[in-house]
């Protein structure tokens, strides 16, 4: 969307909308292949030296609170942070708070890294 210029303003008013909102990627861009070379679902630390061990990640899932697990499960269902907030009747900041706790407990640094593990989990279900 192009900026709109108001009659009394020397600069255009900001009316652009960010494609990235609330730490989530819009539905059209949910292809995991852009994340890292490790998006091919490495399952061993040697295959993904920058990622924590997948087995440890699965074990750490047990440490999530009920609400953190609900947020995690909704991300697994490919929901955005905004959709999660709406579905759980919580604010965007509360989702961010739960994200921070989830990252810490699971040993990941971002939602993108979390998506790599979620992709591994989905592929394991299909292989399983």
C-alpha cells in the first residue's frame, strides 16, 4: 500500500502495514524451507550443529505449563500469534510472554527455530 499524503503535511502519512505482525509470518508465507538449511528436519545434533538435540527438545515439552502447551499446540496447528491470542482470549503481550517461556524451556531462541522443531515433529508423525 502506498503512503497517503495529507494536504497540510510535507511528508506522507504512514499507512503501510507490516507483513510481520506479533512475531508471526502471514499464512501465505508458511513455507518452512526459507528458515535455515536445517529445515530438512535434522534429527541429530551433528546434522544440525546450531540446534539443541531433538530428543531433549521433546523431553522438555513435558515442562510446559498447560497454557504454554496450548500456545505451542496452536502454533503446531499453524496459527499466528494474533489467532492464538483471539482463540485463548488473551492479549498479544500475553502470547509474547508465553512465547518467551516456551523458548526458554525448550532451549530455542526464536519462533523460527521453534518452527524447525515443529516441522520435525510433523514429519515424525507422518513417518511413524
